[in-house]
C-alpha cells in the first residue's frame, strides 16, 4: 500500500474511532438517569457521575497542553481507545452494585478515567491527522467535528436499542467491544511516523556561521524566541474583556447541551410516560440539528454576520427557547411532544451557532492589531473552545441538571438557565456592539484625516 493510500485508510479508520467516541458520549442518556433514580440516587448525584468524564477531560486537556508536542502519538491515540473500551466494559457492571454510596463513588471513578481516555483520542488524533494533511487542516478539523456529531446523534438510539435487548449492561458492552476493535485496527493501519517536521530556533542557529545569510538566521532566531515567550502570556489573553464575555456566553450555551443530556430522558418519562427503551429517537432533533446547522452558520460567519450569529441566534434564541420550554406546562394547547421537540431543536441549533462564531469573533479582536502573532492566538482559541465546551457541559449536568433540578424540577431549571444565559448574552452583545462602534469611529476618523490632506 502506497503512502497516500495508507494515510487515507488511516484517516478513515480514525474517523470511525471519533464516531465511536461520540456514541460513547451520549449512549447512556436515554436510560442511565432513570436506572440510577430507581436505585435511590438523586439527580444531583447523577449529574456528578455523568459530568465526571467532562471534568476530567477538561483538566487533562489543560495538562496535556503544558507538555507541548506529545511523542508516541500513534500509541497514545490507540491506547486512549483501548482504555475507553475497557472502562465501558467495567461500567456495564455498575447495575450489580446496590449500595448507592459505593455505586456513585465507583461510577465517578470510572467516568473520570474515561475522560482521560477521551482526551488522548481527541488530542492525539487531531494532531496526527493535521500532521498527515498539513495543507488541508480546515477539511480535517471539519471532518472530525462532523463525525463526532454523527456519533453523538447515533448514541441515544444505540443505547436504547441495546438497552431493550439486554438491559443496563448491553449498551456499555457493545460500546466497549467496538472501541477495543477499532483500537487495534487503528494501531496497525496508522503509519509509524506521523510527525510533521517544523523548523525550530535551534535549527536556525545551527546554520553555518560563515554563511552570508547568518544575520538573517539570527534575526529569524530572535523572532522565534519572541514567539516562544509570547506563548506563556495566556493570562493576558484570558483577561481580554471580549474573550471573557464571549467565553461566558459560550459556556452557558454549552450548559444547555449538558442540561438536556442529563435531564431530558427523565422529563420524557415523567411528562409523557416515554420509557428509557423508547426515549432514544426523541433526542434526535436536539443532536441532528447540531450537525446540519453548523455548515450554514459557517457560511454566515464567513459572510460577515458573526455578531448576528453569535448574539441573535447563539445567545438570545437559546434564551427564548429555554423560557418557552420552562413555561410550556402553563399552556395546555402547547404542552405536547411536538412543541417540546421543536423547542429542543431550536435550543440545539442556537448552542451550535455560539460555538461556530466564537473563534472568528475572538480572532477579529487581534487580527486588526499590528504585531500580533496569529498562530498563538489560534492556539489559544482552540484551547479556549475546548475549555468552554467541557466546562459548560459540567455546569449543565451538575448545577442546572442536578442541584437545581432536585429543587426546581425540569421547568424551573430551564427558566434559571434562561436567565443566566440572557445575562451573559447582554454582556457579550454590549461589548461586541461597543467594540464595533469604536472600530467604525476609528475608520471614519481615519477617512476624515485623509480627506483633509487632499489639497483643495
């Protein structure tokens, strides 16, 4: 097999592993909350269990970034899948534990380790595929995001199907076997050398001192040194008011996703008497719209409608959908399954919009300034994207889908989430409009000065 064909085969196999990762993320949602509720475990404890994986992924991702480039990425990529598969097999036995305290502790421990495995798959996998196709980075990243959403969409029906066949154990056994199988397939298909050669400061300084380009080499080495120093200014990036306000709004957008994943199956059971075996298909509108709407929002963002996509669709539409869902029980003619599915469709779409526009908006803060190294900004943006999503998922699963749902029920939690989302949306919108006004004023001032310089 030639090198190109092997890379394509490895990329295809890797994409299948990301599909399996998406399935793992959501397969439990139709039945696990109800199963744990039957064992006397509160909604807050369920939220802690399911969010342990996201919290662990957040922490391990931040730690991984401090190490820079990871060696042995092919091994770590496959090992992440193997670890996730073995832990799925272990988690399938949780229903045998009848002591609630031991069950919660063991579940949190296993799902925390699962987060580490998922981090290895995501970090190493994306690095491998970008190194394989450095001239097609955009296509690689979009392909990974697409197949991950496909896996998340397939997770609830997958879980419901196997739950109806073999109960609590079957979905995790099937997912574990799938992960382990794909682990070995990827390891043997993946090329051994998946590193992309890049020039470093030491490479530049090793040039011949007698070369006529030595001054240029020294100048380039100094630039590289400055870039390396800029990489430690993460706090300066995070202290930017625009970054702070947009990040808060994005976190609340992701919280709606975490909230629905952990609470929607219980709501379907309580409100419409839809059992865990049949709940899977009702998650599809919320997950399907995320994969379908992302390319549309990407086109709008590239056309210059970034503020509209982030604020109007990503933030305020999310709040409107949550308010309507939180008050739907007061309107008898609207309190039906069709209206609920439409609202979850809108909420899922808005959560997608906020994340599609997040990185381009933050890039705009720095792209119009001179002397900014955009490679570093892109690096920070990627890390910020992951942190906002995972922290939002944790917040949605534990606070809104756990603590608040224990005291306020599903509808009350929706209203509180809508209020929090509206507050962050107002802050982000106000900052973006103010920033846009300042930019336009500066541009008009510059035009006026140029007009004054024109002789009469």
